[in-house]
C-alpha cells in the first residue's frame, strides 16, 4: 500500500526580546504543534548560554563564544542537519538541513539573523557573505531576520534609509521577501510595525507556503511567524511485518468474535456468508495485533547503480513473459545475471569501504569524539589557507589529515 506525504519543514520565526516567558511560550509551541525549525532572534541568555528554550528531542545552534548571542536556530532531531561553522556568529546562525523531496534528498541552508539598528545600512556584511556562500555552493536558503528596517514594500508604515538600502540589496541579488500582507510583526504600547522579514532565493519562493503572523500570545513585543517550506510529495509504502505480531493479543481479539451461525448452514449462500465473516474476523484480529510500518520508497545504498536498476527491470519483464509462455529459461538466466551483479556490486562497495579505513583505532577514536552530545555539533572547519570545508565529508577528511596524518 502506497501513501504520499508532503515533504518539507514547518518553521517558526520569532524575536524573544531576551524574555524568559517568551522562551517558555516558544518551547511549548514548538513541542505541541510539531514545529521542526525555529529561527530565533534575541534569545534569553546568561553567561554565554541560551536559557529557557527546551532542547529535548531538538538541537540548539548558537555562538557559544558570545556573552549575549543574538541569534539561534532550533532544529528537531528527526531532521538531519549540521552547522555551517563559518556563519555561527553573534548576529547570524546558519544550519544546513537535509530533507526528502520528490527527487530524493536535498539540502537547504536556513539562517536566523539580527540586523543591528545602530548600523546605517542593511543588511550587515555577514548576511551578504552567507548569500554569496549559498550561491557559490548552489544551495537554496531561507533567512528569518529581525531587519530593523522600514519599507512599504513589506508592509511598514513608512520608509527609512535602512529600508531603502535593504530593498536595493535584495533586488540586485534576486532575493524574494516571503512576507504576506501588512500585519505588524512588532507591537508595543507605543507603535506597531513590520520589522521581521523572511527571505529566500527566488528558486524556492513558490515553495514557501502558509506564511502568516500568528495571533498566539508570544510574551514578547514580536509576534511568532509561521510558515512551511514544501519540498514536494514523496511516496512511502505501508506494510505489516508478521514477525512483529503480538500473538497473545491476536488470540484475545479473535476470541471476541462469534463464529456461530445460530441456524443450520443449508445453502451455498449461507456458507459463503459465514466464510466471509470468519475471514474478516481473522484479518481484523491480525491487523489489530500487527502494527503498520512505513518505509520510504527511495533507495539510498552505496552499492546500487544504474546497471542493477536495468537488470532488475529486465528480469521482471522476463518473469511476466514466462508466466504467459510457460518457458522459464530466459527468466532464470536474467535472474542469475541480476543476482550475480548484486553480489559483485556489494563486494566492490565493501572493498572500497575497507580501503578507506586505514587505521581502525583512529576511526574508533574519531567516532567516539563525534558521538558526544555537544550543543553545537561538528560543522565546517577552516583550512590552513583560510577557506572553510563545504561538506561533512571534507570536514572529516581534514580532521583525519590534521590530527591523525591519514589521507583519503
């Protein structure tokens, strides 16, 4: 049985304004509503630690070297992600998140940013650097920011120099504003204004859906912004594994059904009716005692290749032809070739894996180090030439080469 799921991420964007109560509201909402990524500005912090934001079943990324970090990103642990270390700073935190899409898996860079109001122009240089990084690495991005800039284009009541500067930058770099309407994102007893923006590259603008300013009380002078990023539909297959059946429960459920007709079975119609009732009772008891399992339809194994895909389709074709013609010779030949190629591909993949592991104790120590539950996980590292690694693979290779003198 195949089901289709909407692949994507549910976001919340909020400025906590250093308030303890606002942090508690965000944590409760993040857990209750199944949110997956929170883009946070001005979190409540003390002694280089962000407080009040529950990190159970989630990962919190921020600059631990700052006394008062002004940005953070909270990601649910069900999402694979890693920090972009180059952009873990006081006023910007960027994380690369992996999500399933209609074409397999993809990575999207998400960032929380704060634009200081005492700087005459917007955006700050680190935002421009982040956008350039995404362009150079062909990555889509979403930026949730407290822009502290006014412009009627995104619903502000007036236009200031920072707003003009920011709009010029966004236009020249093909960056879209996801804000919808002119509902204030900032509100206090003195004024109401649109100060918080959600930005993205043009390629994914149409995938940002249900963007809205929430009416929920945030206990901050900034409102929560909720939106979804949709990666498209992907299929999952639902099935039952008989080995996981609770047979005691099955017998108990089966005993609740009555298998007596109450009258003699003296016709074919009565026999078929009784047989159908017994069959339904058995199936319902089994379904109630054997849980449904969902599996992704996408393949993600190192040994699978195009040739195996072609041989699998050909062997299936030969099987259908053999059922009609009654000659199984060609099917057996195709199946043997397919199975031999699978064993050959698996063996080759395993040999390559073993060749890459030159020292088991070194790899064990590295794995143990990376397995520790740090608040900021290993991300990008800076090379001797000043450049940063771009992928987790490059990061691990650099660590092995630097600390253990192992080259891949």
